[in-house]
C-alpha cells in the first residue's frame, strides 16, 4: 500500500505539545511539593488565594500552568491538522517524558523501577502502533 506523506509541521507541533504538557506537569508537581498536600477545598482555596496574593509563593505551580496553557494552544494547532484518533493516542508520549523527567529531576525524588520502565515501554509500543496506523490510507 502507498503511504501518505507525513505532515512534518503537524508532527512537529504534536511533539512540541507533548513536550510542553510534560514540562507543565513536572513544574506543577515540583511546586506542589513545596506547597504541601491539598486534602480539602479549604486547602485548595489556600493555594489559590496564596498564589494570587503572592505569586512568588508558588513559582513552580505558576510556571507549570503557564507552560501547560502554551501546550493547549499548540494542541489546538495539532487538532486543526491531524485526526483526533491519531493525535490523542500519541499524547501518550507525555507519560514517557513525565516518567523520565520525574526520575531525572532530583527535587521530585521519583524512583526508577523495572515495573515502571516496562510500563513505559508498553506505552511507547502502543504509540508506535497508532502512529503507524495513521500513515496508511483508509
């Protein structure tokens, strides 16, 4: 079967969106480690009030939200160019990046384990299958 050409711009936008979403998650996690557990609506209110009154009190949370907002803007560009049934499963790459980033960033203190590494490998296999299915004609 003949393959359709890959939309290089769309693929680049997808990789950028995935990377930004992963970075946003890592920053927000780092910020929440400084803030502490949010176990109730009162805790959440304290987070919001404190973050609005003094943004410097939760800089990593703010950075994460800003990066995540940028990811959403790029994601909308991806959706304008690519089928959702292909693009959304490829977002699974963000799980891989978050796992590797969390394990590599000492402040997050995330453990590497064989079980998590195997699960990440399975996600990558699934992403590869979905990506390949998008390049063949229907």
